[in-house]
């Protein structure tokens, strides 16, 4: 998201940041509608296939409604995300449900709501879906998520396509799955999907995935399975801090068109991060400035409770200051308020000299910011704002500590 300056004052789209910081407490999530629309249109124009938004990246109803309006489908990994998608207006025929741990109740909910596909991740799950469908007197369209044993060359914590990862059905078991369909009369295999990891920027990885999935689809069709959908996953890389190669979306589109010629099924992708990450920032206030062991610490009111990615993945987000008036430059470490040594948002970054009560911007937090936030240390979740040109709206109201405490129940014997 770009911070624009008019008469030396910052704006997001047409909204004054000064107005926002005076009107709302921090920390504060802000999203740009224009940036989300831009990211979606870029993918749609260059890929030319169906796009299903991975809801887990940011499941706010307003974000879902916006992407539904753009034309996206919904890729969900829980019954709760299905419920959110329906509430946001997605046609059930544009909702896909996957995830390695589906309960009986989750599967029932998906079946009752007539979504496009339930993507199974094991033979046991296929048997369970068939049993539930039979009990509901339904015939259900399903897909299978394949594990192609492809190393996405990304962090181990966000790798999902190696044979040692928990996700999907090993691709060498596809023949067994196809054979099993003969005795599973209440499910119809219509789709194949895979997802090998996040933050993928190397074209060779996409090429391996595409060729593997085409071979899997060809095998299925040769065995008499009427494959209608092949989902190639997501994982499109976002360059947070110039630490990876920029993703070449046009090249992905050319590669898709080259490999999938004259096919009898639809191709889709399921990006999440790519659509919303760059559209978000966190505004945080400086609570304290201190020096320990030669390190200049800035303590902010945002921390791992509002953005866990630096603590969990050692990820780096660009951070800059609202006030850059001082000519004196200082090397700072930005730390949150949480009672954990891992609550460090950035190390060794150079900013103009800062003061308490100044504001900082944490960039590219539209994905896995609010979605992974917590009430740790009994802190309420912040406001979320969506900006559209010169107007803005609260799309998730902040929690007070009293809201959190009110959810606890004390037994009458205490």
C-alpha cells in the first residue's frame, strides 16, 4: 500500500492519516480497497482462469464481500470459513472446502450448503464423506487434494507439498483412490487439487506442479473419471522486504496456457496472501524508547498479538515512521508490548530519531495479520478499517478488555 503525501501530510488513497490517528486508538489495521481490486484484476487478466480467494489470509466479511464483487470464488479450510463466505454473498457453487482435519459436523455443513467441491485429503475422509452423504440422502461432488512430493523451496513451516508434510493424498496413491470410487456411490470425483507451499517465486516450481497435475488429470480421465476441475493451488510470493524475487504473474499465465492446452476441465488457482497482503498496514504508537545492552529499543502498542509473522516465521516487514522530521538517524529495534522475548517486529532498522507517542507504519500486513491475531496478555483485538478513495469504514470493531473477560464463566462452586 502506498502512503501518499500532500503538503507533507500522509494520505491512504484520499483519506488523511492524521485524521485516522486522531479518531482511532492504536494499534489499528487499515486496508486499501483499491489495492485489493488491483491485485485481483492483475491475476485475472494475466492468468485468465478461475480465482478462488484463500479465506484464511484475511477472513473479514468486508474483504470477502469485496472479492466476491470482483468475481472471485472462495477457498475455505473450515466450516466457519464456509459460513463467512455464504454470509458475504458467495454463491455456494463458487465455494471449495479443503483442509486436513474435517469433522463430521464440518462435512455435514458443507454438504447441506451445496458447495461446489469438498476436497478430501485421505481415503478415510472419502469414506466418511460418502457415509455422511448417504445418511443425508445426497450425492456429493468431491475432489481429492494430491500431495505431489514437490519441494516449494520455501520455509519449512509453510511447505505443504512434500511427502513428509501432513497435507494431501500421496500422488502415487491416486490409482487406489480411483479404484475406491467404484464402491463409494454417494460421492462423485470431479476435481483434483494441490497446494505445495507459500511464498513461491521460482517458475520451475510452478512448472513441476502444473505438469504433475496434468498427468494426474490425464490418468483419472483414462480410468473413466469425469474430471471437471483442476486446482493448481496458490502460494504466489509477496515481496515483503526485497528478500525474494518478484513474482512474474504474466509468466505464470503463459506457462498455464502452454501446459494446459485443449483440456476438458477448468483450471483454477487459490491465492490468498497475494490478493490482500500489500493492501494492509498496521499503524502503531510508540509507547517507550529505551536502551538496553547498546540496543535502541522502540516499544510499540502493536506486537506479536497483532502481527505474529515475525515471531513465528522470522519474517521481515518494512516499517517506517509517520514523523520523519529529524535529520538525526538512529538504528532501532522495534519491539511489542507482549511479555515474550520473541515479540520483536524488526531488528536494526534506521529511522529518523523518534519520540514517544509518534506513530509507525508496519507495511504489507493485510494477510495473516488480523487473521492470526490473539488476545494474549488479555489484550483486545484492534479496529480494522477499509478505505475506499476518500471514505473509510470500520469493518471490525475493537475489543475492550471487558469484552474478553465477559466471555469467561466462573463455576458456581468457586
